[in-house]
């Protein structure tokens, strides 16, 4: 078949549509996943999952500055000594005095120091004087709520505030689950934002070390109307806790007050003074769940201070940063959906999840804490969702394709395959339908393959490289091979020549260079005439997928045509010649002739009429031998030869030629037609007698070969040169018509002999040389003695010899 004229354009359009159909679902799916992930990353709906991932990916790095911080904890024992009087500022002054005596870097007093907490003015003055003498001392500002629920500042007394190095808010952000994970670096009303207590502690120490001016803070007391409006929070930062025992030095408030503190324990260190006693201190849950949790506020400040000293603050990521982080692994996963196999996708998902966990572990170095829940969940959900989508599309395509196949099978001579599980669920029904379609396709394949195998003519199906995919039985017989698969068709068809001009029908590489069909009549090296049809075929997308090669052997048709031409030539020439000669003689007889010439003319008429009759008889005999029904029986060549010799004895005696049998076996059985063999042997014997000289002899014998009998007749005639022996079987051709004009014949005798031998599966051999006589041997297949009981009269009544 031929590709349509618009095959390249339609093929390109179909390929584009196929590509879009295959990539379109992936593109839409990927775009939807990315948009949904971006939206969810922006709004952060999975806070609990974010916290779970963040809490279980704590940073494990070596703490370099845990020894720089000392916590003076106002524990239960200290409270007992103080009489549970947290507001006794004279005690605070003495403790501050003992700490300052060791020259600490800076002191943070996280104690109740507001006006409400100081009824004794003298004690307040005593503490203020000690703060001023101690150098770097930072005081807290607390956020409290009024009865109406409005926030307000609870600052130290004015007397303490004036001598403090700095004041900062000590608020800790408590999440909905009661766990402290972060703080805000700045909080307060608009225009009165307070830095965090820990931040100002570190900065005050730096300012004190450089003798700089005290750090500024909002004016106290607050101007009228300053503490109005919403409470503002800025610069949220994450608290980084370490697992195990806190790395900070701890000492009891009472031991410091009593002067029992080890020497130099406070020297050049940050000192945090705070309440840790149960019932008096504020305890908060922390992400590290061990025996030290929940933790007192002063201990949480110590962790925050440690992060400031390490210069590794961790801020909370912005929504756009979460979007970028979550979309990065998701994009990688989406790009690999159509490239990796399931195990590869599983490894990729695990690797990308490890990447998200690694980002969380690297928070101290990145300086950001992301919300990875969306990205983590997306990695878990996207691939199963993609598989589900593809499975749905595949099932729909299978359903449609199966329906199309079944509709095409309607009316086809194939029995429908039994369906198992027809009452199952949707997937079972689809699988059953697909199985049925597969069985019917196999049946169709078997039907087509058997049909090809039973074609009488050679047929090849080739791929685009002209290699054999399918070869039917006739092709195997034609090329004499057990298998032709994967062989190059150019080599198989290389011996075919165009009948008209002798050029190659399929030149080397021709099928890979052009899609033009190659059709016509050709001959091979065995002189067989073949009709060749080599055409390309295409798939439903109009893509070239192979070639179909068919060979039709028309050798017999050509032979029949040649015989017809020979018959016409015989009728138009050979038969007309004696008839014309007879008419010529009859024309002469119409004129007066003498009595002496009349017998000679009558003899001429008789000779020409005999020649025409012999020509007609010989032609008919050859044609009859070629087409008449072959009825083989068991024929013994010994009596058959004896009978031929007896019949030739009279003709030989007239020519004074001795005809005899020299040797032979007692029995020489062959399978054949006795009448045809008798006629062939008579023709050989007649030729031998015709060309034997007077007084010569014709010798006959039978020899036994490996699988055949050979009946030979040898004369002493002029012989036949080897270069002329190929013309012996040419119809109406006589080699000795000039050298032996007295020998009468029409040139069909040996042709009949060869035809009879071919019908019997045998052959004719000529052994001769010029002037040395001629030996004609008839070779026939031998029958073993144990086969003599075979009923040859009923076997293969219409058999033709190859």
C-alpha cells in the first residue's frame, strides 16, 4: 500500500497530538500541584504538623558558650530563707553586691521590681544604689493585662530604671499547645517598642565593656495616652534548645546571699537572676521533652542568650520563603514522575524528605526556620495521586480500546473468549475485558499467521531496516532455509533481475533509501520467473513501520506460454512446410508428365505427408506425456529392455546392425508408468539404430547405482561434440540433418525422452564425443525388494514428478 500524499504532515500532527496527550496530563497535574502547594505554604494550615517536624529536628551542634552564662536561681530553699518574701529588695541588693564583687560581664535581674512590687521605699533606694555601683545591670519590663483585658507595661520603679544599664521586655511567646518556641525581638505599643530582655543584656555588656553610653529605652513614666492601641510584635525569632542537661552553671540565690558562691564563678560571665521555685516561677513547656522540662523563664532566657552569643539567631521564615522551600523538592519530584520507575521514585521521595529534614537541622546555620509540612505532605501524596490519575486514564483508555477491539471483532470468525470474574468490581471487569481482548488478539494473530503460512506463494514481512520479521512456509521452501528471521531482505532478494532489462529488482540498501514500491516481473539465478511485489506499510499514525514482500512463481505459466508459442510456430512453420511441398507436387501433376517421373512425384508426396504426420504425431506425444495422468506401477526394467531390443531387432537386421544386451541384473524394479517408459526407451533405441553405421552394433545394459537404476544404450554413430550436446533436447532441432540427410526425423524424440524421465523423477545423461558414438543413459529411482508388495496402483494417481 502507498502512504497518502499528506502522510508527513498528518504524521507530524498525530505525533504532536500524541505528545500533547501524553504530556498534557502531566503538565496540568504538575501545575495544579504547584499552585496548591504554593497556596497552602502561604497560609500555613498545618501548624501542628509544622511544629511536630520542627520539634523533632532539633539542632545538635556543639555548644561553645554554655559556660559563659550563670543562672542564680531563686529556688525553694532560697524562698524558705527569705520567708517567701520575693519583694525584699534589701536581699536582692546584697545578692547583687556579692555578684558584682566578682566583676561579671553583665547582670540580668529577672525579678519583680515594679512599683506594685516595692512597698518599702528605703529598700528600693538601697537596691537602686547597688545597681548603680554594680555597673552593667539590666532590668525587665513585663506585659500584663488589666481587668478589661487591655495590655499595659509593668516597668521597674523610676528610681531603679534611672540607674539600670537597660530595660527590655521579658515576654515569651506561648503557642496554642502551651509550648514556648519563639520570642519577639521587639514588643510594645506604637512608638514604645521595647527590645527583648536578653538582647539588651548582651548589648549592655558590649556597651559597658567599651564605656559607651547606656542603651536608650522608652521614656518613663509613659506619657499620657502612650499605652493605647494594639500591642505590637516584631522580628519573631526561634528558640533553639539542646537535648540533655542544660549546659549552664547554676547556683542557689541563698548561696550567693550567704557569700558561699565559688570564687570567680561570675567573673566575665553573664549572670541571670531569676525565680525557679515551684509555685513562684513561671514555667513553660519547651520542645525538648526530657526531665528538665517544663523550664523556668530564666532558663529559657539563658538558651536565648546562648544563641545570641553564638551569633546564630534563627528567624521564622516569611511565607514566600516557605513557598520557595516547599516548591523546590516538589518540582524535582514532578520532573521525575515520567522518568523514574517506582523504586526510583520511592528513593527520590525519601531523599527529598531527608532534604527537608536536613534544612530543619541546619536552622542555626541558615538562620531561618521554615514550615515544611506542606512540602513534606506533598512528597507523600503527589506520587500516589499521580499513580491514581494515570491508573484512571489507563483504565479509561483500556475501556475505550477494548470496546473498539470488540466492535472490530464483530462478525469475525473467532469465538469470543470466556470472561472470568464478570461480577467483580470495576477493576475486575476491566481486567477481564482486557484479558478477553488479548485472547482475541492472539486468536487473530494465530488466524493471520496460519493464513500467511498456508499461502502458496512466498511472503515476507520486514521491519523498517528491511530485516525479516515473518516468513511463511512457502518462503522457507523457496529459499531453502529453516528460519529467515532477522535476515536482510536485500541479501535474500539480491539475485532477482528485472526481466525486461536485467537490472537488480532490489539493489542493496534500496529499501532504506526510498519508500517507493518495487513491483514487476523478475528472474532469479535458478531461471525461475517471479512476479515481485514489495510495498511499504504504515501504522495508524501514518508512520512507516515495514515492508511487505510477495513473490508469485509464474515459471509454469511462462513455460506454458513458451509451449503455446512453440505450438504456434509448429503450426505456422513446421506443419506448413510439408503441406506446401505436397501442394507444389500436386500442382506439377496437373501438367503433363512422363510416365517415368510419376512414381518419383508420388514418392515425394508420400514422404512429405509422412513427415507432416510424424511431426503432428511427435508433437502430440510430447504434449500428452507432459499433461496426461501419471499412473505409477511397479515396472521391471529387465523385461522392458528385452522387449525394446526385440522390437528393434527387425530394424537392426534391415540395417545390418547388431542389437544386444551385454549385462544386467536379474530384476531392476522402478516405480513408473510402463507405457511411457516403453515409448521413451523405443525412441532412444530408434535414434541409436538410425545413426549406427552398417555392420555396427548397439549395446544395451542395466547398472545398479546407490539409489537408482541406470539403463544405457550405446551406438557407434558419428557422436556428438560436447559443445553441441546442450541442443539435443531443443524441439524440432536435428544435429545431423546435414551430415546424415538420409536419416529421417523431426527432432522431438529426445525431448519426449527427457520429459518422461522428469515425470518419473529421473534424468537423462549423454556421454559422447565427435566420431566416438553416443551413450544415452536413463536414470530411474530404484525400489527395494521389500517395497515390491506396495500397491502402486492406488498411490498418488495424480502425482507429478518434481
